[in-house]
């Protein structure tokens, strides 16, 4: 993980692009199923909110809770790595669901 700031920007950018693509697709389909397209935009916004909340996790233990600094750093690194994997999996699965909803609303050729 780079840092929280870059991660938050990436989440905002990805969710914003999904919402934008949804609005463009809605206009391209002559605003058919407008309520469903609006639901997709709301889903993207909710995904952004939940993703940003998950980036703000804190490591609650203190260095004095460990026998030495090395053990503290190792536990802290493992905690944040596990959080990053959980966030990535959540973002991937939710993004796939949103994209599937978008594809279902697009006209078939």
C-alpha cells in the first residue's frame, strides 16, 4: 500500500468513474430505466463511503504492549496488510456487482 491519501484518492476516482459511466450509459439508452441507473450511481457512492471508512482503521495496540519494537512493527504491519487485503477484496467484489448491474441494463445487440 502506498499511503492512505493515495488509497483514498484511488477509491474516490474509481467510484466516480463508475458513476460517470453509469450516467453516460443512461443518456445513451435514452433514459430508459432511469430509476435503475440512479440506483447504480447510489451504489457507487455507497461503495465509496464504505471504502473510505475502511481505510481509516487504527492499530489499537501500543509499543509498550509488546516485548520490543520489532514485535510491535511486525504486528502493526501484519494488521495493516490484512486490512488492505480485506479492503481490496471488498472493493473488487462490489465493483463486479455494480458492473454486472450496468451490463444488465445495456441494450443487447
